[in-house]
C-alpha cells in the first residue's frame, strides 16, 4: 500500500478516503474493540482518547492524567485510523483527545481535522518533538492547544485541566 501524506497542509475531505483505508487496514487492539470492558461506569467519568504509536508514551500520558483525575476513563489508539474509529465508536462522547502529530499511517493532523468536522465540540491537544508550524496554523480551529515534546507532567495536566474547563463552559 502506498504511504499516505504524513504532515503538512491537510484537507479533511481529500484525506477522508485515505483515512478510511487506514481504518480498514489498521488492526485495532482489543482495548479499542471493547473500551467499556476495562473502564466501569464510564457515564460518570471524563473520557479521554490518547493516540500515539509508542506504547511508552500511551502509558506515561495515561498515568499522569490518572494521577490527578482518578475517575478518568482513558482509551488508547496506536494510529490515527484506529483513533478515528474509537471516536466514532464512542459517538463523539469524549471530553478530550490527546494526539501525537506524526504517526505511521494516518497522521494526527488528518485524524484531528476529520474528528473536528464530525464532532466539533471535542477539544483536541496535539503534541510533537518536531516543528509544529502546520499545527500552529490550525490552533483554535482544530486544536485546543499544542504541547512540545518532551513535556512535563505539570505541562500536560495544565493543558488537560484547561481543556476540561473549556468544554464545561461550552456545554
């Protein structure tokens, strides 16, 4: 399969087909297939999706958030295709998405633009250790905030708390 665009100016309508192909060809971990199985009583909890292709980052971000927000239900995905699939499976009932910008198959920008088109009320935080000029252009339109990696636990929690407050004010 031809490798799709990874980063740059994204057009969600043009990229939707390649993302849909990414969903169909990306294996979804068991945790994604039945997120409710590992997270009892999700109705009462904040729901967060974390998307990163590195297991260590998924665990670190989840642990940091859970250290302050014990009642959070955290879902994970290892690429933008499975991430988008998780958002759709949840019917957009997420309080926050935290996503790495550069991912192997479906990048974070493309996934985020499609999510914003379908579920405009979900705040999305994107992070990267690389240049984020493309992401900066989408700040406020697609992304709630940007995090530059490496980031501290305090920086992550500051952004998470701000996103929760913003969503509560809107809704």
